[in-house]
C-alpha cells in the first residue's frame, strides 16, 4: 500500500502553519511601514521570507527525492481525509472494441479499457476524534490512463454513457468499513502496451503539500492495468 502523502496530518499542519506565519508577518510589515518603523519592517519581512524559504526547500527537496511507483494488482493507494483515510484498488480491467447494444452501441477509436476501481473507507484509519458512524464524502479525484511515453487519456464520454446505471460516483458517501465499485471507460490506441491508471487528488492546493505526488517533479503512484484481473470484451 501507499499513502498520499505520508504523515498527512503533519504535512497539512506544516502548510497551514506556513500560511499563517507568512500572513502574520505580512500584516506586521504593513503596520510597521505605516508607523514609520522601517528597520522593524525589514526584520519581520526577512523572517517571513525565511519561513517561506524553509518550507519551499522542504517542499521541492522532498519532491525531487521521491520515486515513481506502480502498484500491482490488489495493492491499495490511500488518500488522507484529515481524520481518516480512503483506499482505492483496481479490481478488474476489461478490454472491448464496442460497448452497449442496439442504438446505444459505441465503437472505440482504438480499444476500450473498462477499469473497475474499489473505494473503501478503511475503518482502521479513523482518528479518536471522529465518530465511528459518521459518513465520509470522499474528495474529488483526477482519473486518467497514462502510457509508457507519458501520453494520457481521460474517460471516454461515449463509452461512459454506455455504462450509465451500472457505475457510481467516486464521491458517494461512505460509513466506516463500507466500499463501492466505480467503472471508468478509456478509449486508448491499440498500440499502447503498458497502460497505467493515475488516480490522484483534484484539489489544486495539494500541489503545495510536502511529499504529495502532485508537487512539481514528484514521482507519482500509478496502478498497473496489464497485470490486473483482465476480462474479455
């Protein structure tokens, strides 16, 4: 299993603390300048810049040291929801030239990959402050297929419509221990040899968290699709 990011509560506290301290420093600089205390403004401003530099060094340094990883079939990727964790696992992969039937029949430009993802609210990760029966609304995720050259594909609208009624949203609420499955349809070229699924945070602020895979230059965590349980068309 892999966590995104590791030590998430500390990472979030570090980010919020940096924002708070630089905000206070900025306000103090403005007040000091208004009061004509230029030397004091310079010292406070320098301290604020130092805080940003320390955080920036940890942010970029951790990203550069991270390594890309591809999870095998059955392995889970955990995302922090502050006081608990949500786990995602690729359960099945089906390949098909067409989906649907009759008037709803849709043909792939290449080949359809139908990827079934299991979302699980791991009750073992709940903090003492969270109620055991409190539902969780998972955060939004960005989902795409990536090939060996870095090309990526988002869900195919036509193929996804053909599965309408047989899949659920990733943001469906869960209680501890509950899980559900979601199917994603991707239309990828037939020559793609080693497709992988990237499922990651959608929130733009995740880019600025230390150790998050969305940080610039960070190694991302993918799901292997070639060795998952593959069904026929």
